[in-house]
C-alpha cells in the first residue's frame, strides 16, 4: 500500500514538473515571437501546440526552447503512465 502511494505521488510530481517545463519554454518562445509580431506572440502564449508551428517557420540559430517543450510533454506523459 505504501509503495503504491509513493508511486502515485511520484507520478503527480512528474506531471507537475512536465507542465512547468512546458509553461516556461512556451513563455520563452512567446517573448521572442512578440518581438516580431503581436499576433504570433499571443498565439504562442495561448495555444499550446502553436510553438511547434512557429518554430518550424522561424529559422534561428539560438537554442530552440521548443525542444524543451517537447521534453516537458514527454515528462508529463510519463507521469500519466502507471
């Protein structure tokens, strides 16, 4: 019983961690998108999957935070598995 409770808490922490990674990376992309266009910045901040579309359209040599977004999504999905 104790082991199942610990596993459930770990899964909840992984979901929370993945969600926080997604939010941080999404906000980084939104800030850079706001510098180019207000419409794209709002879409990046509000629509979760839009940053993947924005990243595919915008070529930059900077570190790509959308990779972090995908990592956060993976961590969050692993938290949902039992």
